[in-house]
C-alpha cells in the first residue's frame, strides 16, 4: 500500500515533467558551430528578412529555451514584429506540444531499444552515481532507467519542477511566444516535426549519451559549473555569434553528429523560411545558437541573396 502511494504520484509527476522536458529536449540548441571567420554579426536577437519575392518583411528571433524569470525580456520592436506577422513559426509547432494526447503517443519513443537500461551502459560506480542523483530529485531509477540517456540528461541538469514554468520562476521564450500568438489569434507552425527531432537523438550512440549524462551529473556537484549562467549572460548581450562560439567550445563531444544536428538543419530551414515569407509576413522563433556562425541562419539567408538586418 505504501508502495502504491509513492508510485502513483511519481507517475503523475513524471508525465507532468515529460510535457515540460520534451519541448526543452526537442528545442535544445545543440549548437556546435565553429568560430565565425567573417566579421561578427551585429548584436541583436530580432532580425528582419526581406528580399526577392518577399512583399512584406518577415522576422526571425533567437530564443533561449529556459531562462530565469527575472531575466526574461523582449527587445524593442519584438511586439511590433509579432503584431505585423500573420503567423508564428517555431522549430516545432508549439501548439502540438500542448496536446497531451500527442505527447502521450510519443512517450514510447523516448525509451531505448532492445530493452536496454541505463545500467547496461555504465560501470557500477557510474550507475550508482546516476541512481543516487535521480533518487535525490524524487525520481526512483526504476521509473526512468529505460529512457534514452539524452533525455535523462535534461531531467538531471535542469530544475524541472513543473511549477517553475507556471509560477514564473523560470520562463521559456517558446511558451511565451506561443501564449502571445494564441492571444493575438495568430496561426502557428513548425519548421520540423516532433518525430524528426526525436529521431535526431538516435544518431548519438547510447554509450556516448550515457557518458554525457554522467559528466553532466558530476559537473553539477562542482561549484565551478557555471555554463548556464555564462550562456545566459551572452544571451542578455544579444551576441548571437559569441553564443555560437561559446556553445561550440562546450560541446566537443557532439562533433561527430554536429552536421546533422546543426548545419544540415540550418540549411534545411532556409527554403521553408523563404517560401513562407513570400506568402505572408511570418515571425520565426528558433534557438539563438542557430542564428550565428558561418553556417548559421543569418549568413545562409544573406548568401541566398536576401537582406537580414538587426532590429
């Protein structure tokens, strides 16, 4: 009976956390661009897109997927750009992420194949480290042991108390823009599907994912672990090139799959951005790490002959 009282609230919390974590995982900017060799981009999170075939300008905004609520801000011109736009497009359609039936249908895809568990991928000492860590945050290992380690990394490295997004302690730019879009009666869309973004994690071997999980947990116990604070500082400065360079230096373990995670995705977004912009004014909101760098969205759009200017 005691076991049931522990298990049922645990499942409820897991599902609640899943809906919050999934969009963070799927949107998490695996930005591993190399240091820009061209002149640095202007410091701005909001950019205007114009050029051949575009009758009314569209806009692209660089987001950070989770930020302390006290530091959340919208640069001047953001609300005006939203109001002028007919549609708001994210990396994935955020309205779809709000559909619980859709989320529940995808839960099975976050688990490893062949009944593998995290214990199968780790040494005894590392497994104990992971097990104890999740126990401390209220998630017994048996509830999450079959999840792909990349998902576990997000659970372990982020304060995922579901109430933090509801009470304003933490804010998500995507969720804020979704709320604004819905309140303004804007249609929404996505540059990618949820299924596609989940599939990206399958390109990273489970063993490599598990190693990143252990490294992340160990770093959390170090007083010197200030990566999120440093990234937030760069974000507040609106320096998208510096963000790209910084994330690259922090993500060397991703180099083997960076082309598919970042560069090819950026390249695949250019045509949909242009196609939609020719049809109507659109407000695009994507991870800021996708904007800067030699193969970032801004320079790719400029290389295609379009004007992208900071606001």
